[in-house]
């Protein structure tokens, strides 16, 4: 699995026990026959920490967030991976809410299917 800097939501970002919004990725509007895979991992996470992730899409950026935002995925497992769902409007952003204060999160889009 290879991460491309242009397709990174988070790159070893320190978690602070609250909600954190990722960088916004501009992938262009449209769908793919074989969509990319979203991969999310936490390094050095706290035992018993909880994580909730949401993937949003939209057409514009307002104050560091996508606007108007449409939710593509309401909840996904962290760590984990999933195929980018249909409905992409061009811009993508991950929102992660966590109780973890020790871990570092890395997340991005990859082309490989074998992310285990």
C-alpha cells in the first residue's frame, strides 16, 4: 500500500481527545468504475479509546471545511478501510471524533485493494 501526499486526509496528526477535521482532498467530481480505498490507521492509540469517523463531500471550502457538506459515510471503523462510495461532489474531508489523546492518525486514499 502506498500513500500519495496529494491524497492524504491526515498524516500522523496528534489526536487531542475531541473532534478533528482532516485536510480537504480535491479528487474532482465524478465516479470511478474501480473506486479508491479510504484507509484510516492510528499509531500509539490509547487502550479503550473510541473513534467515530464521518466522510463528507462538497463543492466548496469555507473556513477550512467543506460547504455545503453532504455525508457519504456516517460511521466507519477506525482502524479500517472502505471503498470510496458513490456521490462524490469533488472535495472530500474526514471528520474524526475520539477520546484518544495519545495516538497519531493517518488516513488517505489508496489504489490498492490489499490493505491488510
